[in-house]
C-alpha cells in the first residue's frame, strides 16, 4: 500500500465502525426525541412531531407530519393517554411502522391520576407507585418521562427496538445506552441533593403533570388549577384553589408555557404567593440529545428557586 492509500485508509477507518441508520425514526414529543437522539448519536437523528410550545393534549397533526409517519420505520410515543392525536394516524397512515408505546416499556413505573385537583398528603404515601412493569392498564398519569428512572427504562426499550430494526448499528446503540444511563443516574443524584432540603414545601401546578417528578425527588404539589388541561377551570374550581392556597402557609403557583397564564393570574390575584413557570416538555430548549437533562435540571432549578424564596419570607 502506498503512502497516499495508507493515509486515506487511516482517515476513513474511523467511519467504518458504524453505518448511517438504515431506519427512519419519528418521536412524538421532545423528551422522547431527546432520548432517541442520544441513543442514535453517530448514526442518525429522529424526527420530531410536537415541537415548540405546543402541547400533546389536543394537538392536531400537520400534513408534513403525516408524511413523516407515512414513511417512518419506527415511531416512539408515550401512548394514547397522552398523544390521543396519534391513535388514528398510527393505525392508518403509519400502519407500516414499528410503533412503540413507551408507557409499556419494561420497568416503567405508572401512577394513577390524582382526583379532584386538590391533593392530600396521603396521595404521596406510596413512593414506589404502581409498578406495572410495562403492562398497560389504561387511565394512568401519562407524564412518565418526568421521573428519570422511567427515562432509563424508556431508553432501554428504545435501544432494544433500534438494535433489532437496525442490527448494523446495534453495538453503537448499546454503547450510547450505557453512556446515557450513567448520565441519567448522575442527574438523579444531583437533583435529589438539590431538592432534599425542600421536601416539606408545597406548591400549586397548572395541571397535574408532575407527580413522577414529585415522587422521585420528594417535593409535593398541593393541587392543580385545572383538572383537564384542555378545559378551562370554572368559577368553583378557582374558588377551591384559592381556598387551598389560603390553607397553606406559603406556596408557589406554577404556570406552563403550553397554556395561557390567565388562570394563574386569577388564582394568585390579591395573594402574596409567588408565580413561576414549569415546562414539562422543554418547549424553550433546543431539541436533541441534551434536551432531557436540561429539562429535568430546569424543573429542579425553578422549583428550588421558588420554594427557597418563599421559605426565606417566613
């Protein structure tokens, strides 16, 4: 081999360890896309359906997104309790795809929805939740990604599906999975340490989306402004929440970027409670492999800042 040929072989040898992904992958929401992107790093990038400040609750599929589903080999989503807008398309235009509902992933812990919108302390007594081990029983809280332990279980399912459907890159997916698990375990330990001093503080959320985060990290919402995010709360609901705020010593009320802040202003009017914004989807974070960790860190920082400032006011 002459020197030029040897040099070129050396240059390109680094690219021979894996091939570009032989599958077209679509993810429903940004946290799912982030996990899939981290696992596909070095082989490809999954497409994303629900981007920006849109909410999967009541979302409408666009023609360009229908085209993505039509040509997808794999679709990763949470499941029908969250992305109801995907149920029919996945059985029609996306019927050729390998559809993976991550709420059914082995190891995912599922919680039943809390009822009534005002949460009592005994709602949190079972810190381990209902461990369905990936079996779908329906009617559960679908915001499973907000517990990073669930994210690890989801990532394992994503990696297994990618490895099966794209065996040429199976080693890459498994290596990426090992790195991602290590990162998520470090993230869990860091957030637990950050929020541990605030375990006795309570707050109000816009809708009941944060139980998985609460149970994992020991901070607890006292109620939600709306029971169903698609339905504006009525006068009686507002009265109940304002009464709930009055029953607590201090409280933060959290809005969400996916929904208008009007109701938060109505609830907090005439009170001294602090308002802030929690973003369960990472709507203001660039999509990609780093989004998931930034999302969880962002939630932790916002909760910590609000609860700590209120604690100092006592």
